[in-house]
């Protein structure tokens, strides 16, 4: 059993897994809901909805990292993210806020504004100063595997053994970050579904998700509405919530501790029902 993790006002002892991370994209160009929550009022309305749906964490992102996307400037990301973090803390003070960024200044300002953890798609590689920010604030951090960067990651991603290579990468990053002074107990791992992976790579990761338990860290899966689900059910992003539920159930069975989704309620209801049915 993993040691408990204190996350803001929450004490996670892993007995109630999975925990649900609700997606809030304050971007004009995210693949599923770009532009819907750019306005502060609509963003707060969405946060209220996600909390009512049962979200344990709100994950705020100010830069789309969909395949082939262009990066945004630090100033633009700050302009999108910081007012939202401040407003969430003001309106919903007990809310646990994650900020999805690989920029150290955005992370620092977000943590000052009330964010509780950082979700870095680069596993703290793109900005060397990010390690110091996470260490100084002693905050939990999600480190994700990605081959390449969002602009290039889906141009012929190649592995000899995708599961082994991702595990090796995450193991090396954990060891490196611990040596740099980041607490082992505050690291959460994400194998990076859809980030530099083909359809078959994503399936292999999910089918072998339980093997990531050997890293002895909580596992987050961000699969919601992604293109591999679209390939299975032949539907566009906004029609993929049923497929997302299927992956959520499978990931839970395979040991996922966190599920990052756009629609919390239907995923949570499915897993709650499934848990009851699985009881002896």
C-alpha cells in the first residue's frame, strides 16, 4: 500500500481510489472544449459543475498540448491561468487545484495564488527552474512521459518496447528529482496516453498499466475523449464520453489512482456501480 498523500485539505489514503481530476481548459484551442471557458465567469461556472459532479481535483490548463499545437508565451499563459486560480480559491476555497504547465514562472505564480500541485507534461525537463519551484513550495507534482513535444510528438512515434521504455523513463526521472531534493512521496506518475504514442502504443500501456505499480508511486491516467478512443468507436471528441468510461473502468481495474476526465459524474457513477457489483 502506498503511503498517504496530503493534498491541500484532502488526505488521500488510497482507500477510495480512483480520485477524479476534472479538466478545465482556459484555452481557445484545446481539442475537446477549446474556447468554452476562456471567460472567467464561464470558467467558474464550469468549476462549480465539476465539483458538483464529484471532482476531487480541478486541473487548470492555459496552453493546449494537443498534437501539433503551437506553444503560447509565458505572459499569455499567466494571463489565462492566474486569474482563474485566484477566483477558484476565492469562490471555492476548499477546492484542490492542479495547474497543467511546464513553465516555472506560471507554476510559481499559480502556487502563490493558491494552487496545490503542478501537472508537468515534460516531467520537469522543459524548464530547468521548475525543479526549484516544486522543491521550494514542497508541492506534489505529476510527471508525465512524452516522446518529443506537442508540436512533433505524433510524427511517427517509435519504441522497441513502449511499456518498458516509459517505465524506465519515469524511474530515472523519479530518481533524478529525488536527488534534486523533491520528496519521493509527492511524485505522481502519468505514462502519457496520446503524447508521442500510436493507437497500439496506447492500448499496450493500458493493458500493462498494473506493471507501473512497481515504481511505487500513484498513477494518473489522462485518457478522456482522446483520439485512440475515437478510433475505436469512430466518433468525434464530444461524442467519446461513453468510450472514456470504458477506459476509466479498465484503468481502475489495472490500478489507476487518478482519472483525469472532462465529465466526472458519469465516470464516477460507472465506477461506483462497478465497485458494488465486484464485491463478494
